[in-house]
């Protein structure tokens, strides 16, 4: 059965990223953190920002916190650093932002989807990939100093996700590149565990890729890549693949099918938990979880981070009730829809407070 992180039923957390404090203006811009932090102001600001956002989460009442991913620069798509942080630190990728491969030959402003992909951009894979100065363990050690509650560490964008926005000059296709990246992620996660991390969340929305390739065979190798990425990692492992989030848009036109189309293909992947977005669709396809195996948990987004409207605790509680009608409360964590970076910090903290209070309402009901 999945490893427990806290004894509380319906534990609360957030996906990973959090709004930067406005005073934290430093940007890594592709530099190794051990290089950037030679500047005293940058290192101090990073520590202080990480401390501040962890305090926000704890004050809001979350049971499990994250470092807020203050390492994410203010890049394209708001959360564009989700991919670029890795591209910039894994040898084999060129540093320049190119047009997104899916937009080449099309009008980049012909649809919302094309415009957002064009903004996000693409990258050239010009050589073999190898492990570079990703430094997730460095960042975890910083955050661990300030957290008084259990921590979850977000790892990604993952290998399949990274292979989605690429011009191939060295590897021939997403499959070959993804397999080459898997050992890099495996090494990062094992190093995190050695440093004391007990809860890791792989961020890889490559799970959606077969809907675009229209090739059912892709599910098999994607599952294998994720399995290789987490092989031998002695921690609680979650896998988050969001429903799209660029500048707060869920790219509905690019994601025509819901989780019911992809989840069953990954039930045999040896993870503990799927982390999934549902609040932005008013929980309409929660029935997709009826087939969830008994050895799997879910962390369900019950906060819609694609809007600045702040949910009431009662609204959150109602969403939670819909979840536990389908999955037993003992196998449910409560979280946000994707990362909170696009929001204002005040809104983010108020939403998290509503999450914690809504969870407590339902805990008292289920006992």
C-alpha cells in the first residue's frame, strides 16, 4: 500500500509552484544555482523567498508543504520555467527559445492553442543528454531548513514532457530522447532520498502525448520511461500530469479528452499516487476514477488555480464530497489544480486557507 506521510485523513498540500514575493526579482537565467548564489543578494533573496512561501502554506493550514519552486524564473507561459529549468541544465539542449515545433507551418495566432504554444516555444536537441547541474537536492536542503511540516519535492518537467517541445538533431524522436533522459531523473530522485526526502512528485504531462500522436502503442513506452525514472527510488512517489496551464488557460482545445482516456493505461506503473486536476472542470469527470486500482491513491485538485476567484471552505468541501463518493477517503489527498505561480500571492494564500478549512469540514463528517 502507498506510504503514509501524515496520519491525518484527507491530507492537504499543493501541486508545487507558488507566486514569487514581489520583492524577489532575481532570475537564474540558466545559471547553475551554485554560480548564481555566489552573489550574496541572490542567495539571501532565494532563502528568504523560500522561507516566506513555506510560511504562507503552513499558516494557511496545509499538512504537507513544498518549496514553492522559487527556482522557477519568470519565463514564457508563466510556468514556462517548468520546462526551461531542465533544458538549461541538461547538456544536449541548446539555450535559445525557438518556435514551438507544433506551430511550424501554421499561423501562430490562428487559435488560442497555437498562440500559447508559440509563446511557450521549442528547443533544439543538438547532442546527447547527460546529467548536469540540476541541483534539486541543493534546493531541497534549503527548503528543509524552514519547513516545520512534512515536505513534498516536485521533480520535473519529466522526461516525456521535455521530449514534447523538441527539434530533433541528435535523437530521432520523443521515445528515444525520453529513454535517454530517464536515468538522469532516476539519479536526481535517488540523491533527494539520500538527503532525506520522503515524498517525491514527478511532474510529467507527457501522459497526454498519445492523444496527439493517435498511437495507442505510445502508452506502453511512456509507462516504461516513468517506471525507469523511479526505479529503486525509496520514497512515496506521486505522478502529476495537469490538464494544461499556460497563463492560466487549460488549453481545452488541445486536450479534447479527459483523464478517463489516459489513466487506465498507467495503472500498472509502480507509483503510489496520481495527482490530477478536477476543480477547473467542476469535478464533472470524477467518475473516471471509479476504475482506480486499490493500491493507488489520488491527490485531487479541489482549488481552481486558473481563476483568482477565492473558493469558500463550503465550496471546497462540496468538491471533496464528490471525490470520496468515488474513491475512499483513506486514499485521497487534497491539492490544487496545477501550480499556483500565475496567481497573486494574497489570492494563493487565501485559496490554500479555504482548502485547509474545507478539508476539515469533511474530516469531521467522515470521522
